[in-house]
């Protein structure tokens, strides 16, 4: 199950990355051009980053939410799913 989720995440990340790359190449200002997690969370992004008062964790979360492209986040999620799928026995 986790392996299937990993494959689906890779496909989603690939398509989001391709559409984002095409938008940046054409210099079109739309949703795909600069899609990050902060676009989805909106005004709650600061609450998420400020939830843990440790400095290096806040810096890491700030990078993940505000700067990392969404396709990169999806690829990272797919790696996590693949790792879980590799070590769990399927029923």
C-alpha cells in the first residue's frame, strides 16, 4: 500500500514539476509558477512555523513551507512512502 502511495506521489510530483517548469519558462504568473506549501496553508503558515519554539526547527520548517517548491515536497513524501513500504510487511 505504501509503495503504491509512493508511486502515485512520484507521478503527482512529476506533473506538478513539469507544469511549474513550463509556467516559469513561459514567464506566466499563475498558480503553478511558484507553488509552495504556504499557498495551501495561507495565513496559518506562521502558526505552523511558530508552533515549536526551537530555532533550527523553525528555520527548517520555514524553508519547507515558504521556499521549497511543492513538487520537491511531493518527491520527499514519495521517498518516505517508499522507505515505509520497504520495511513493512504487506498483509
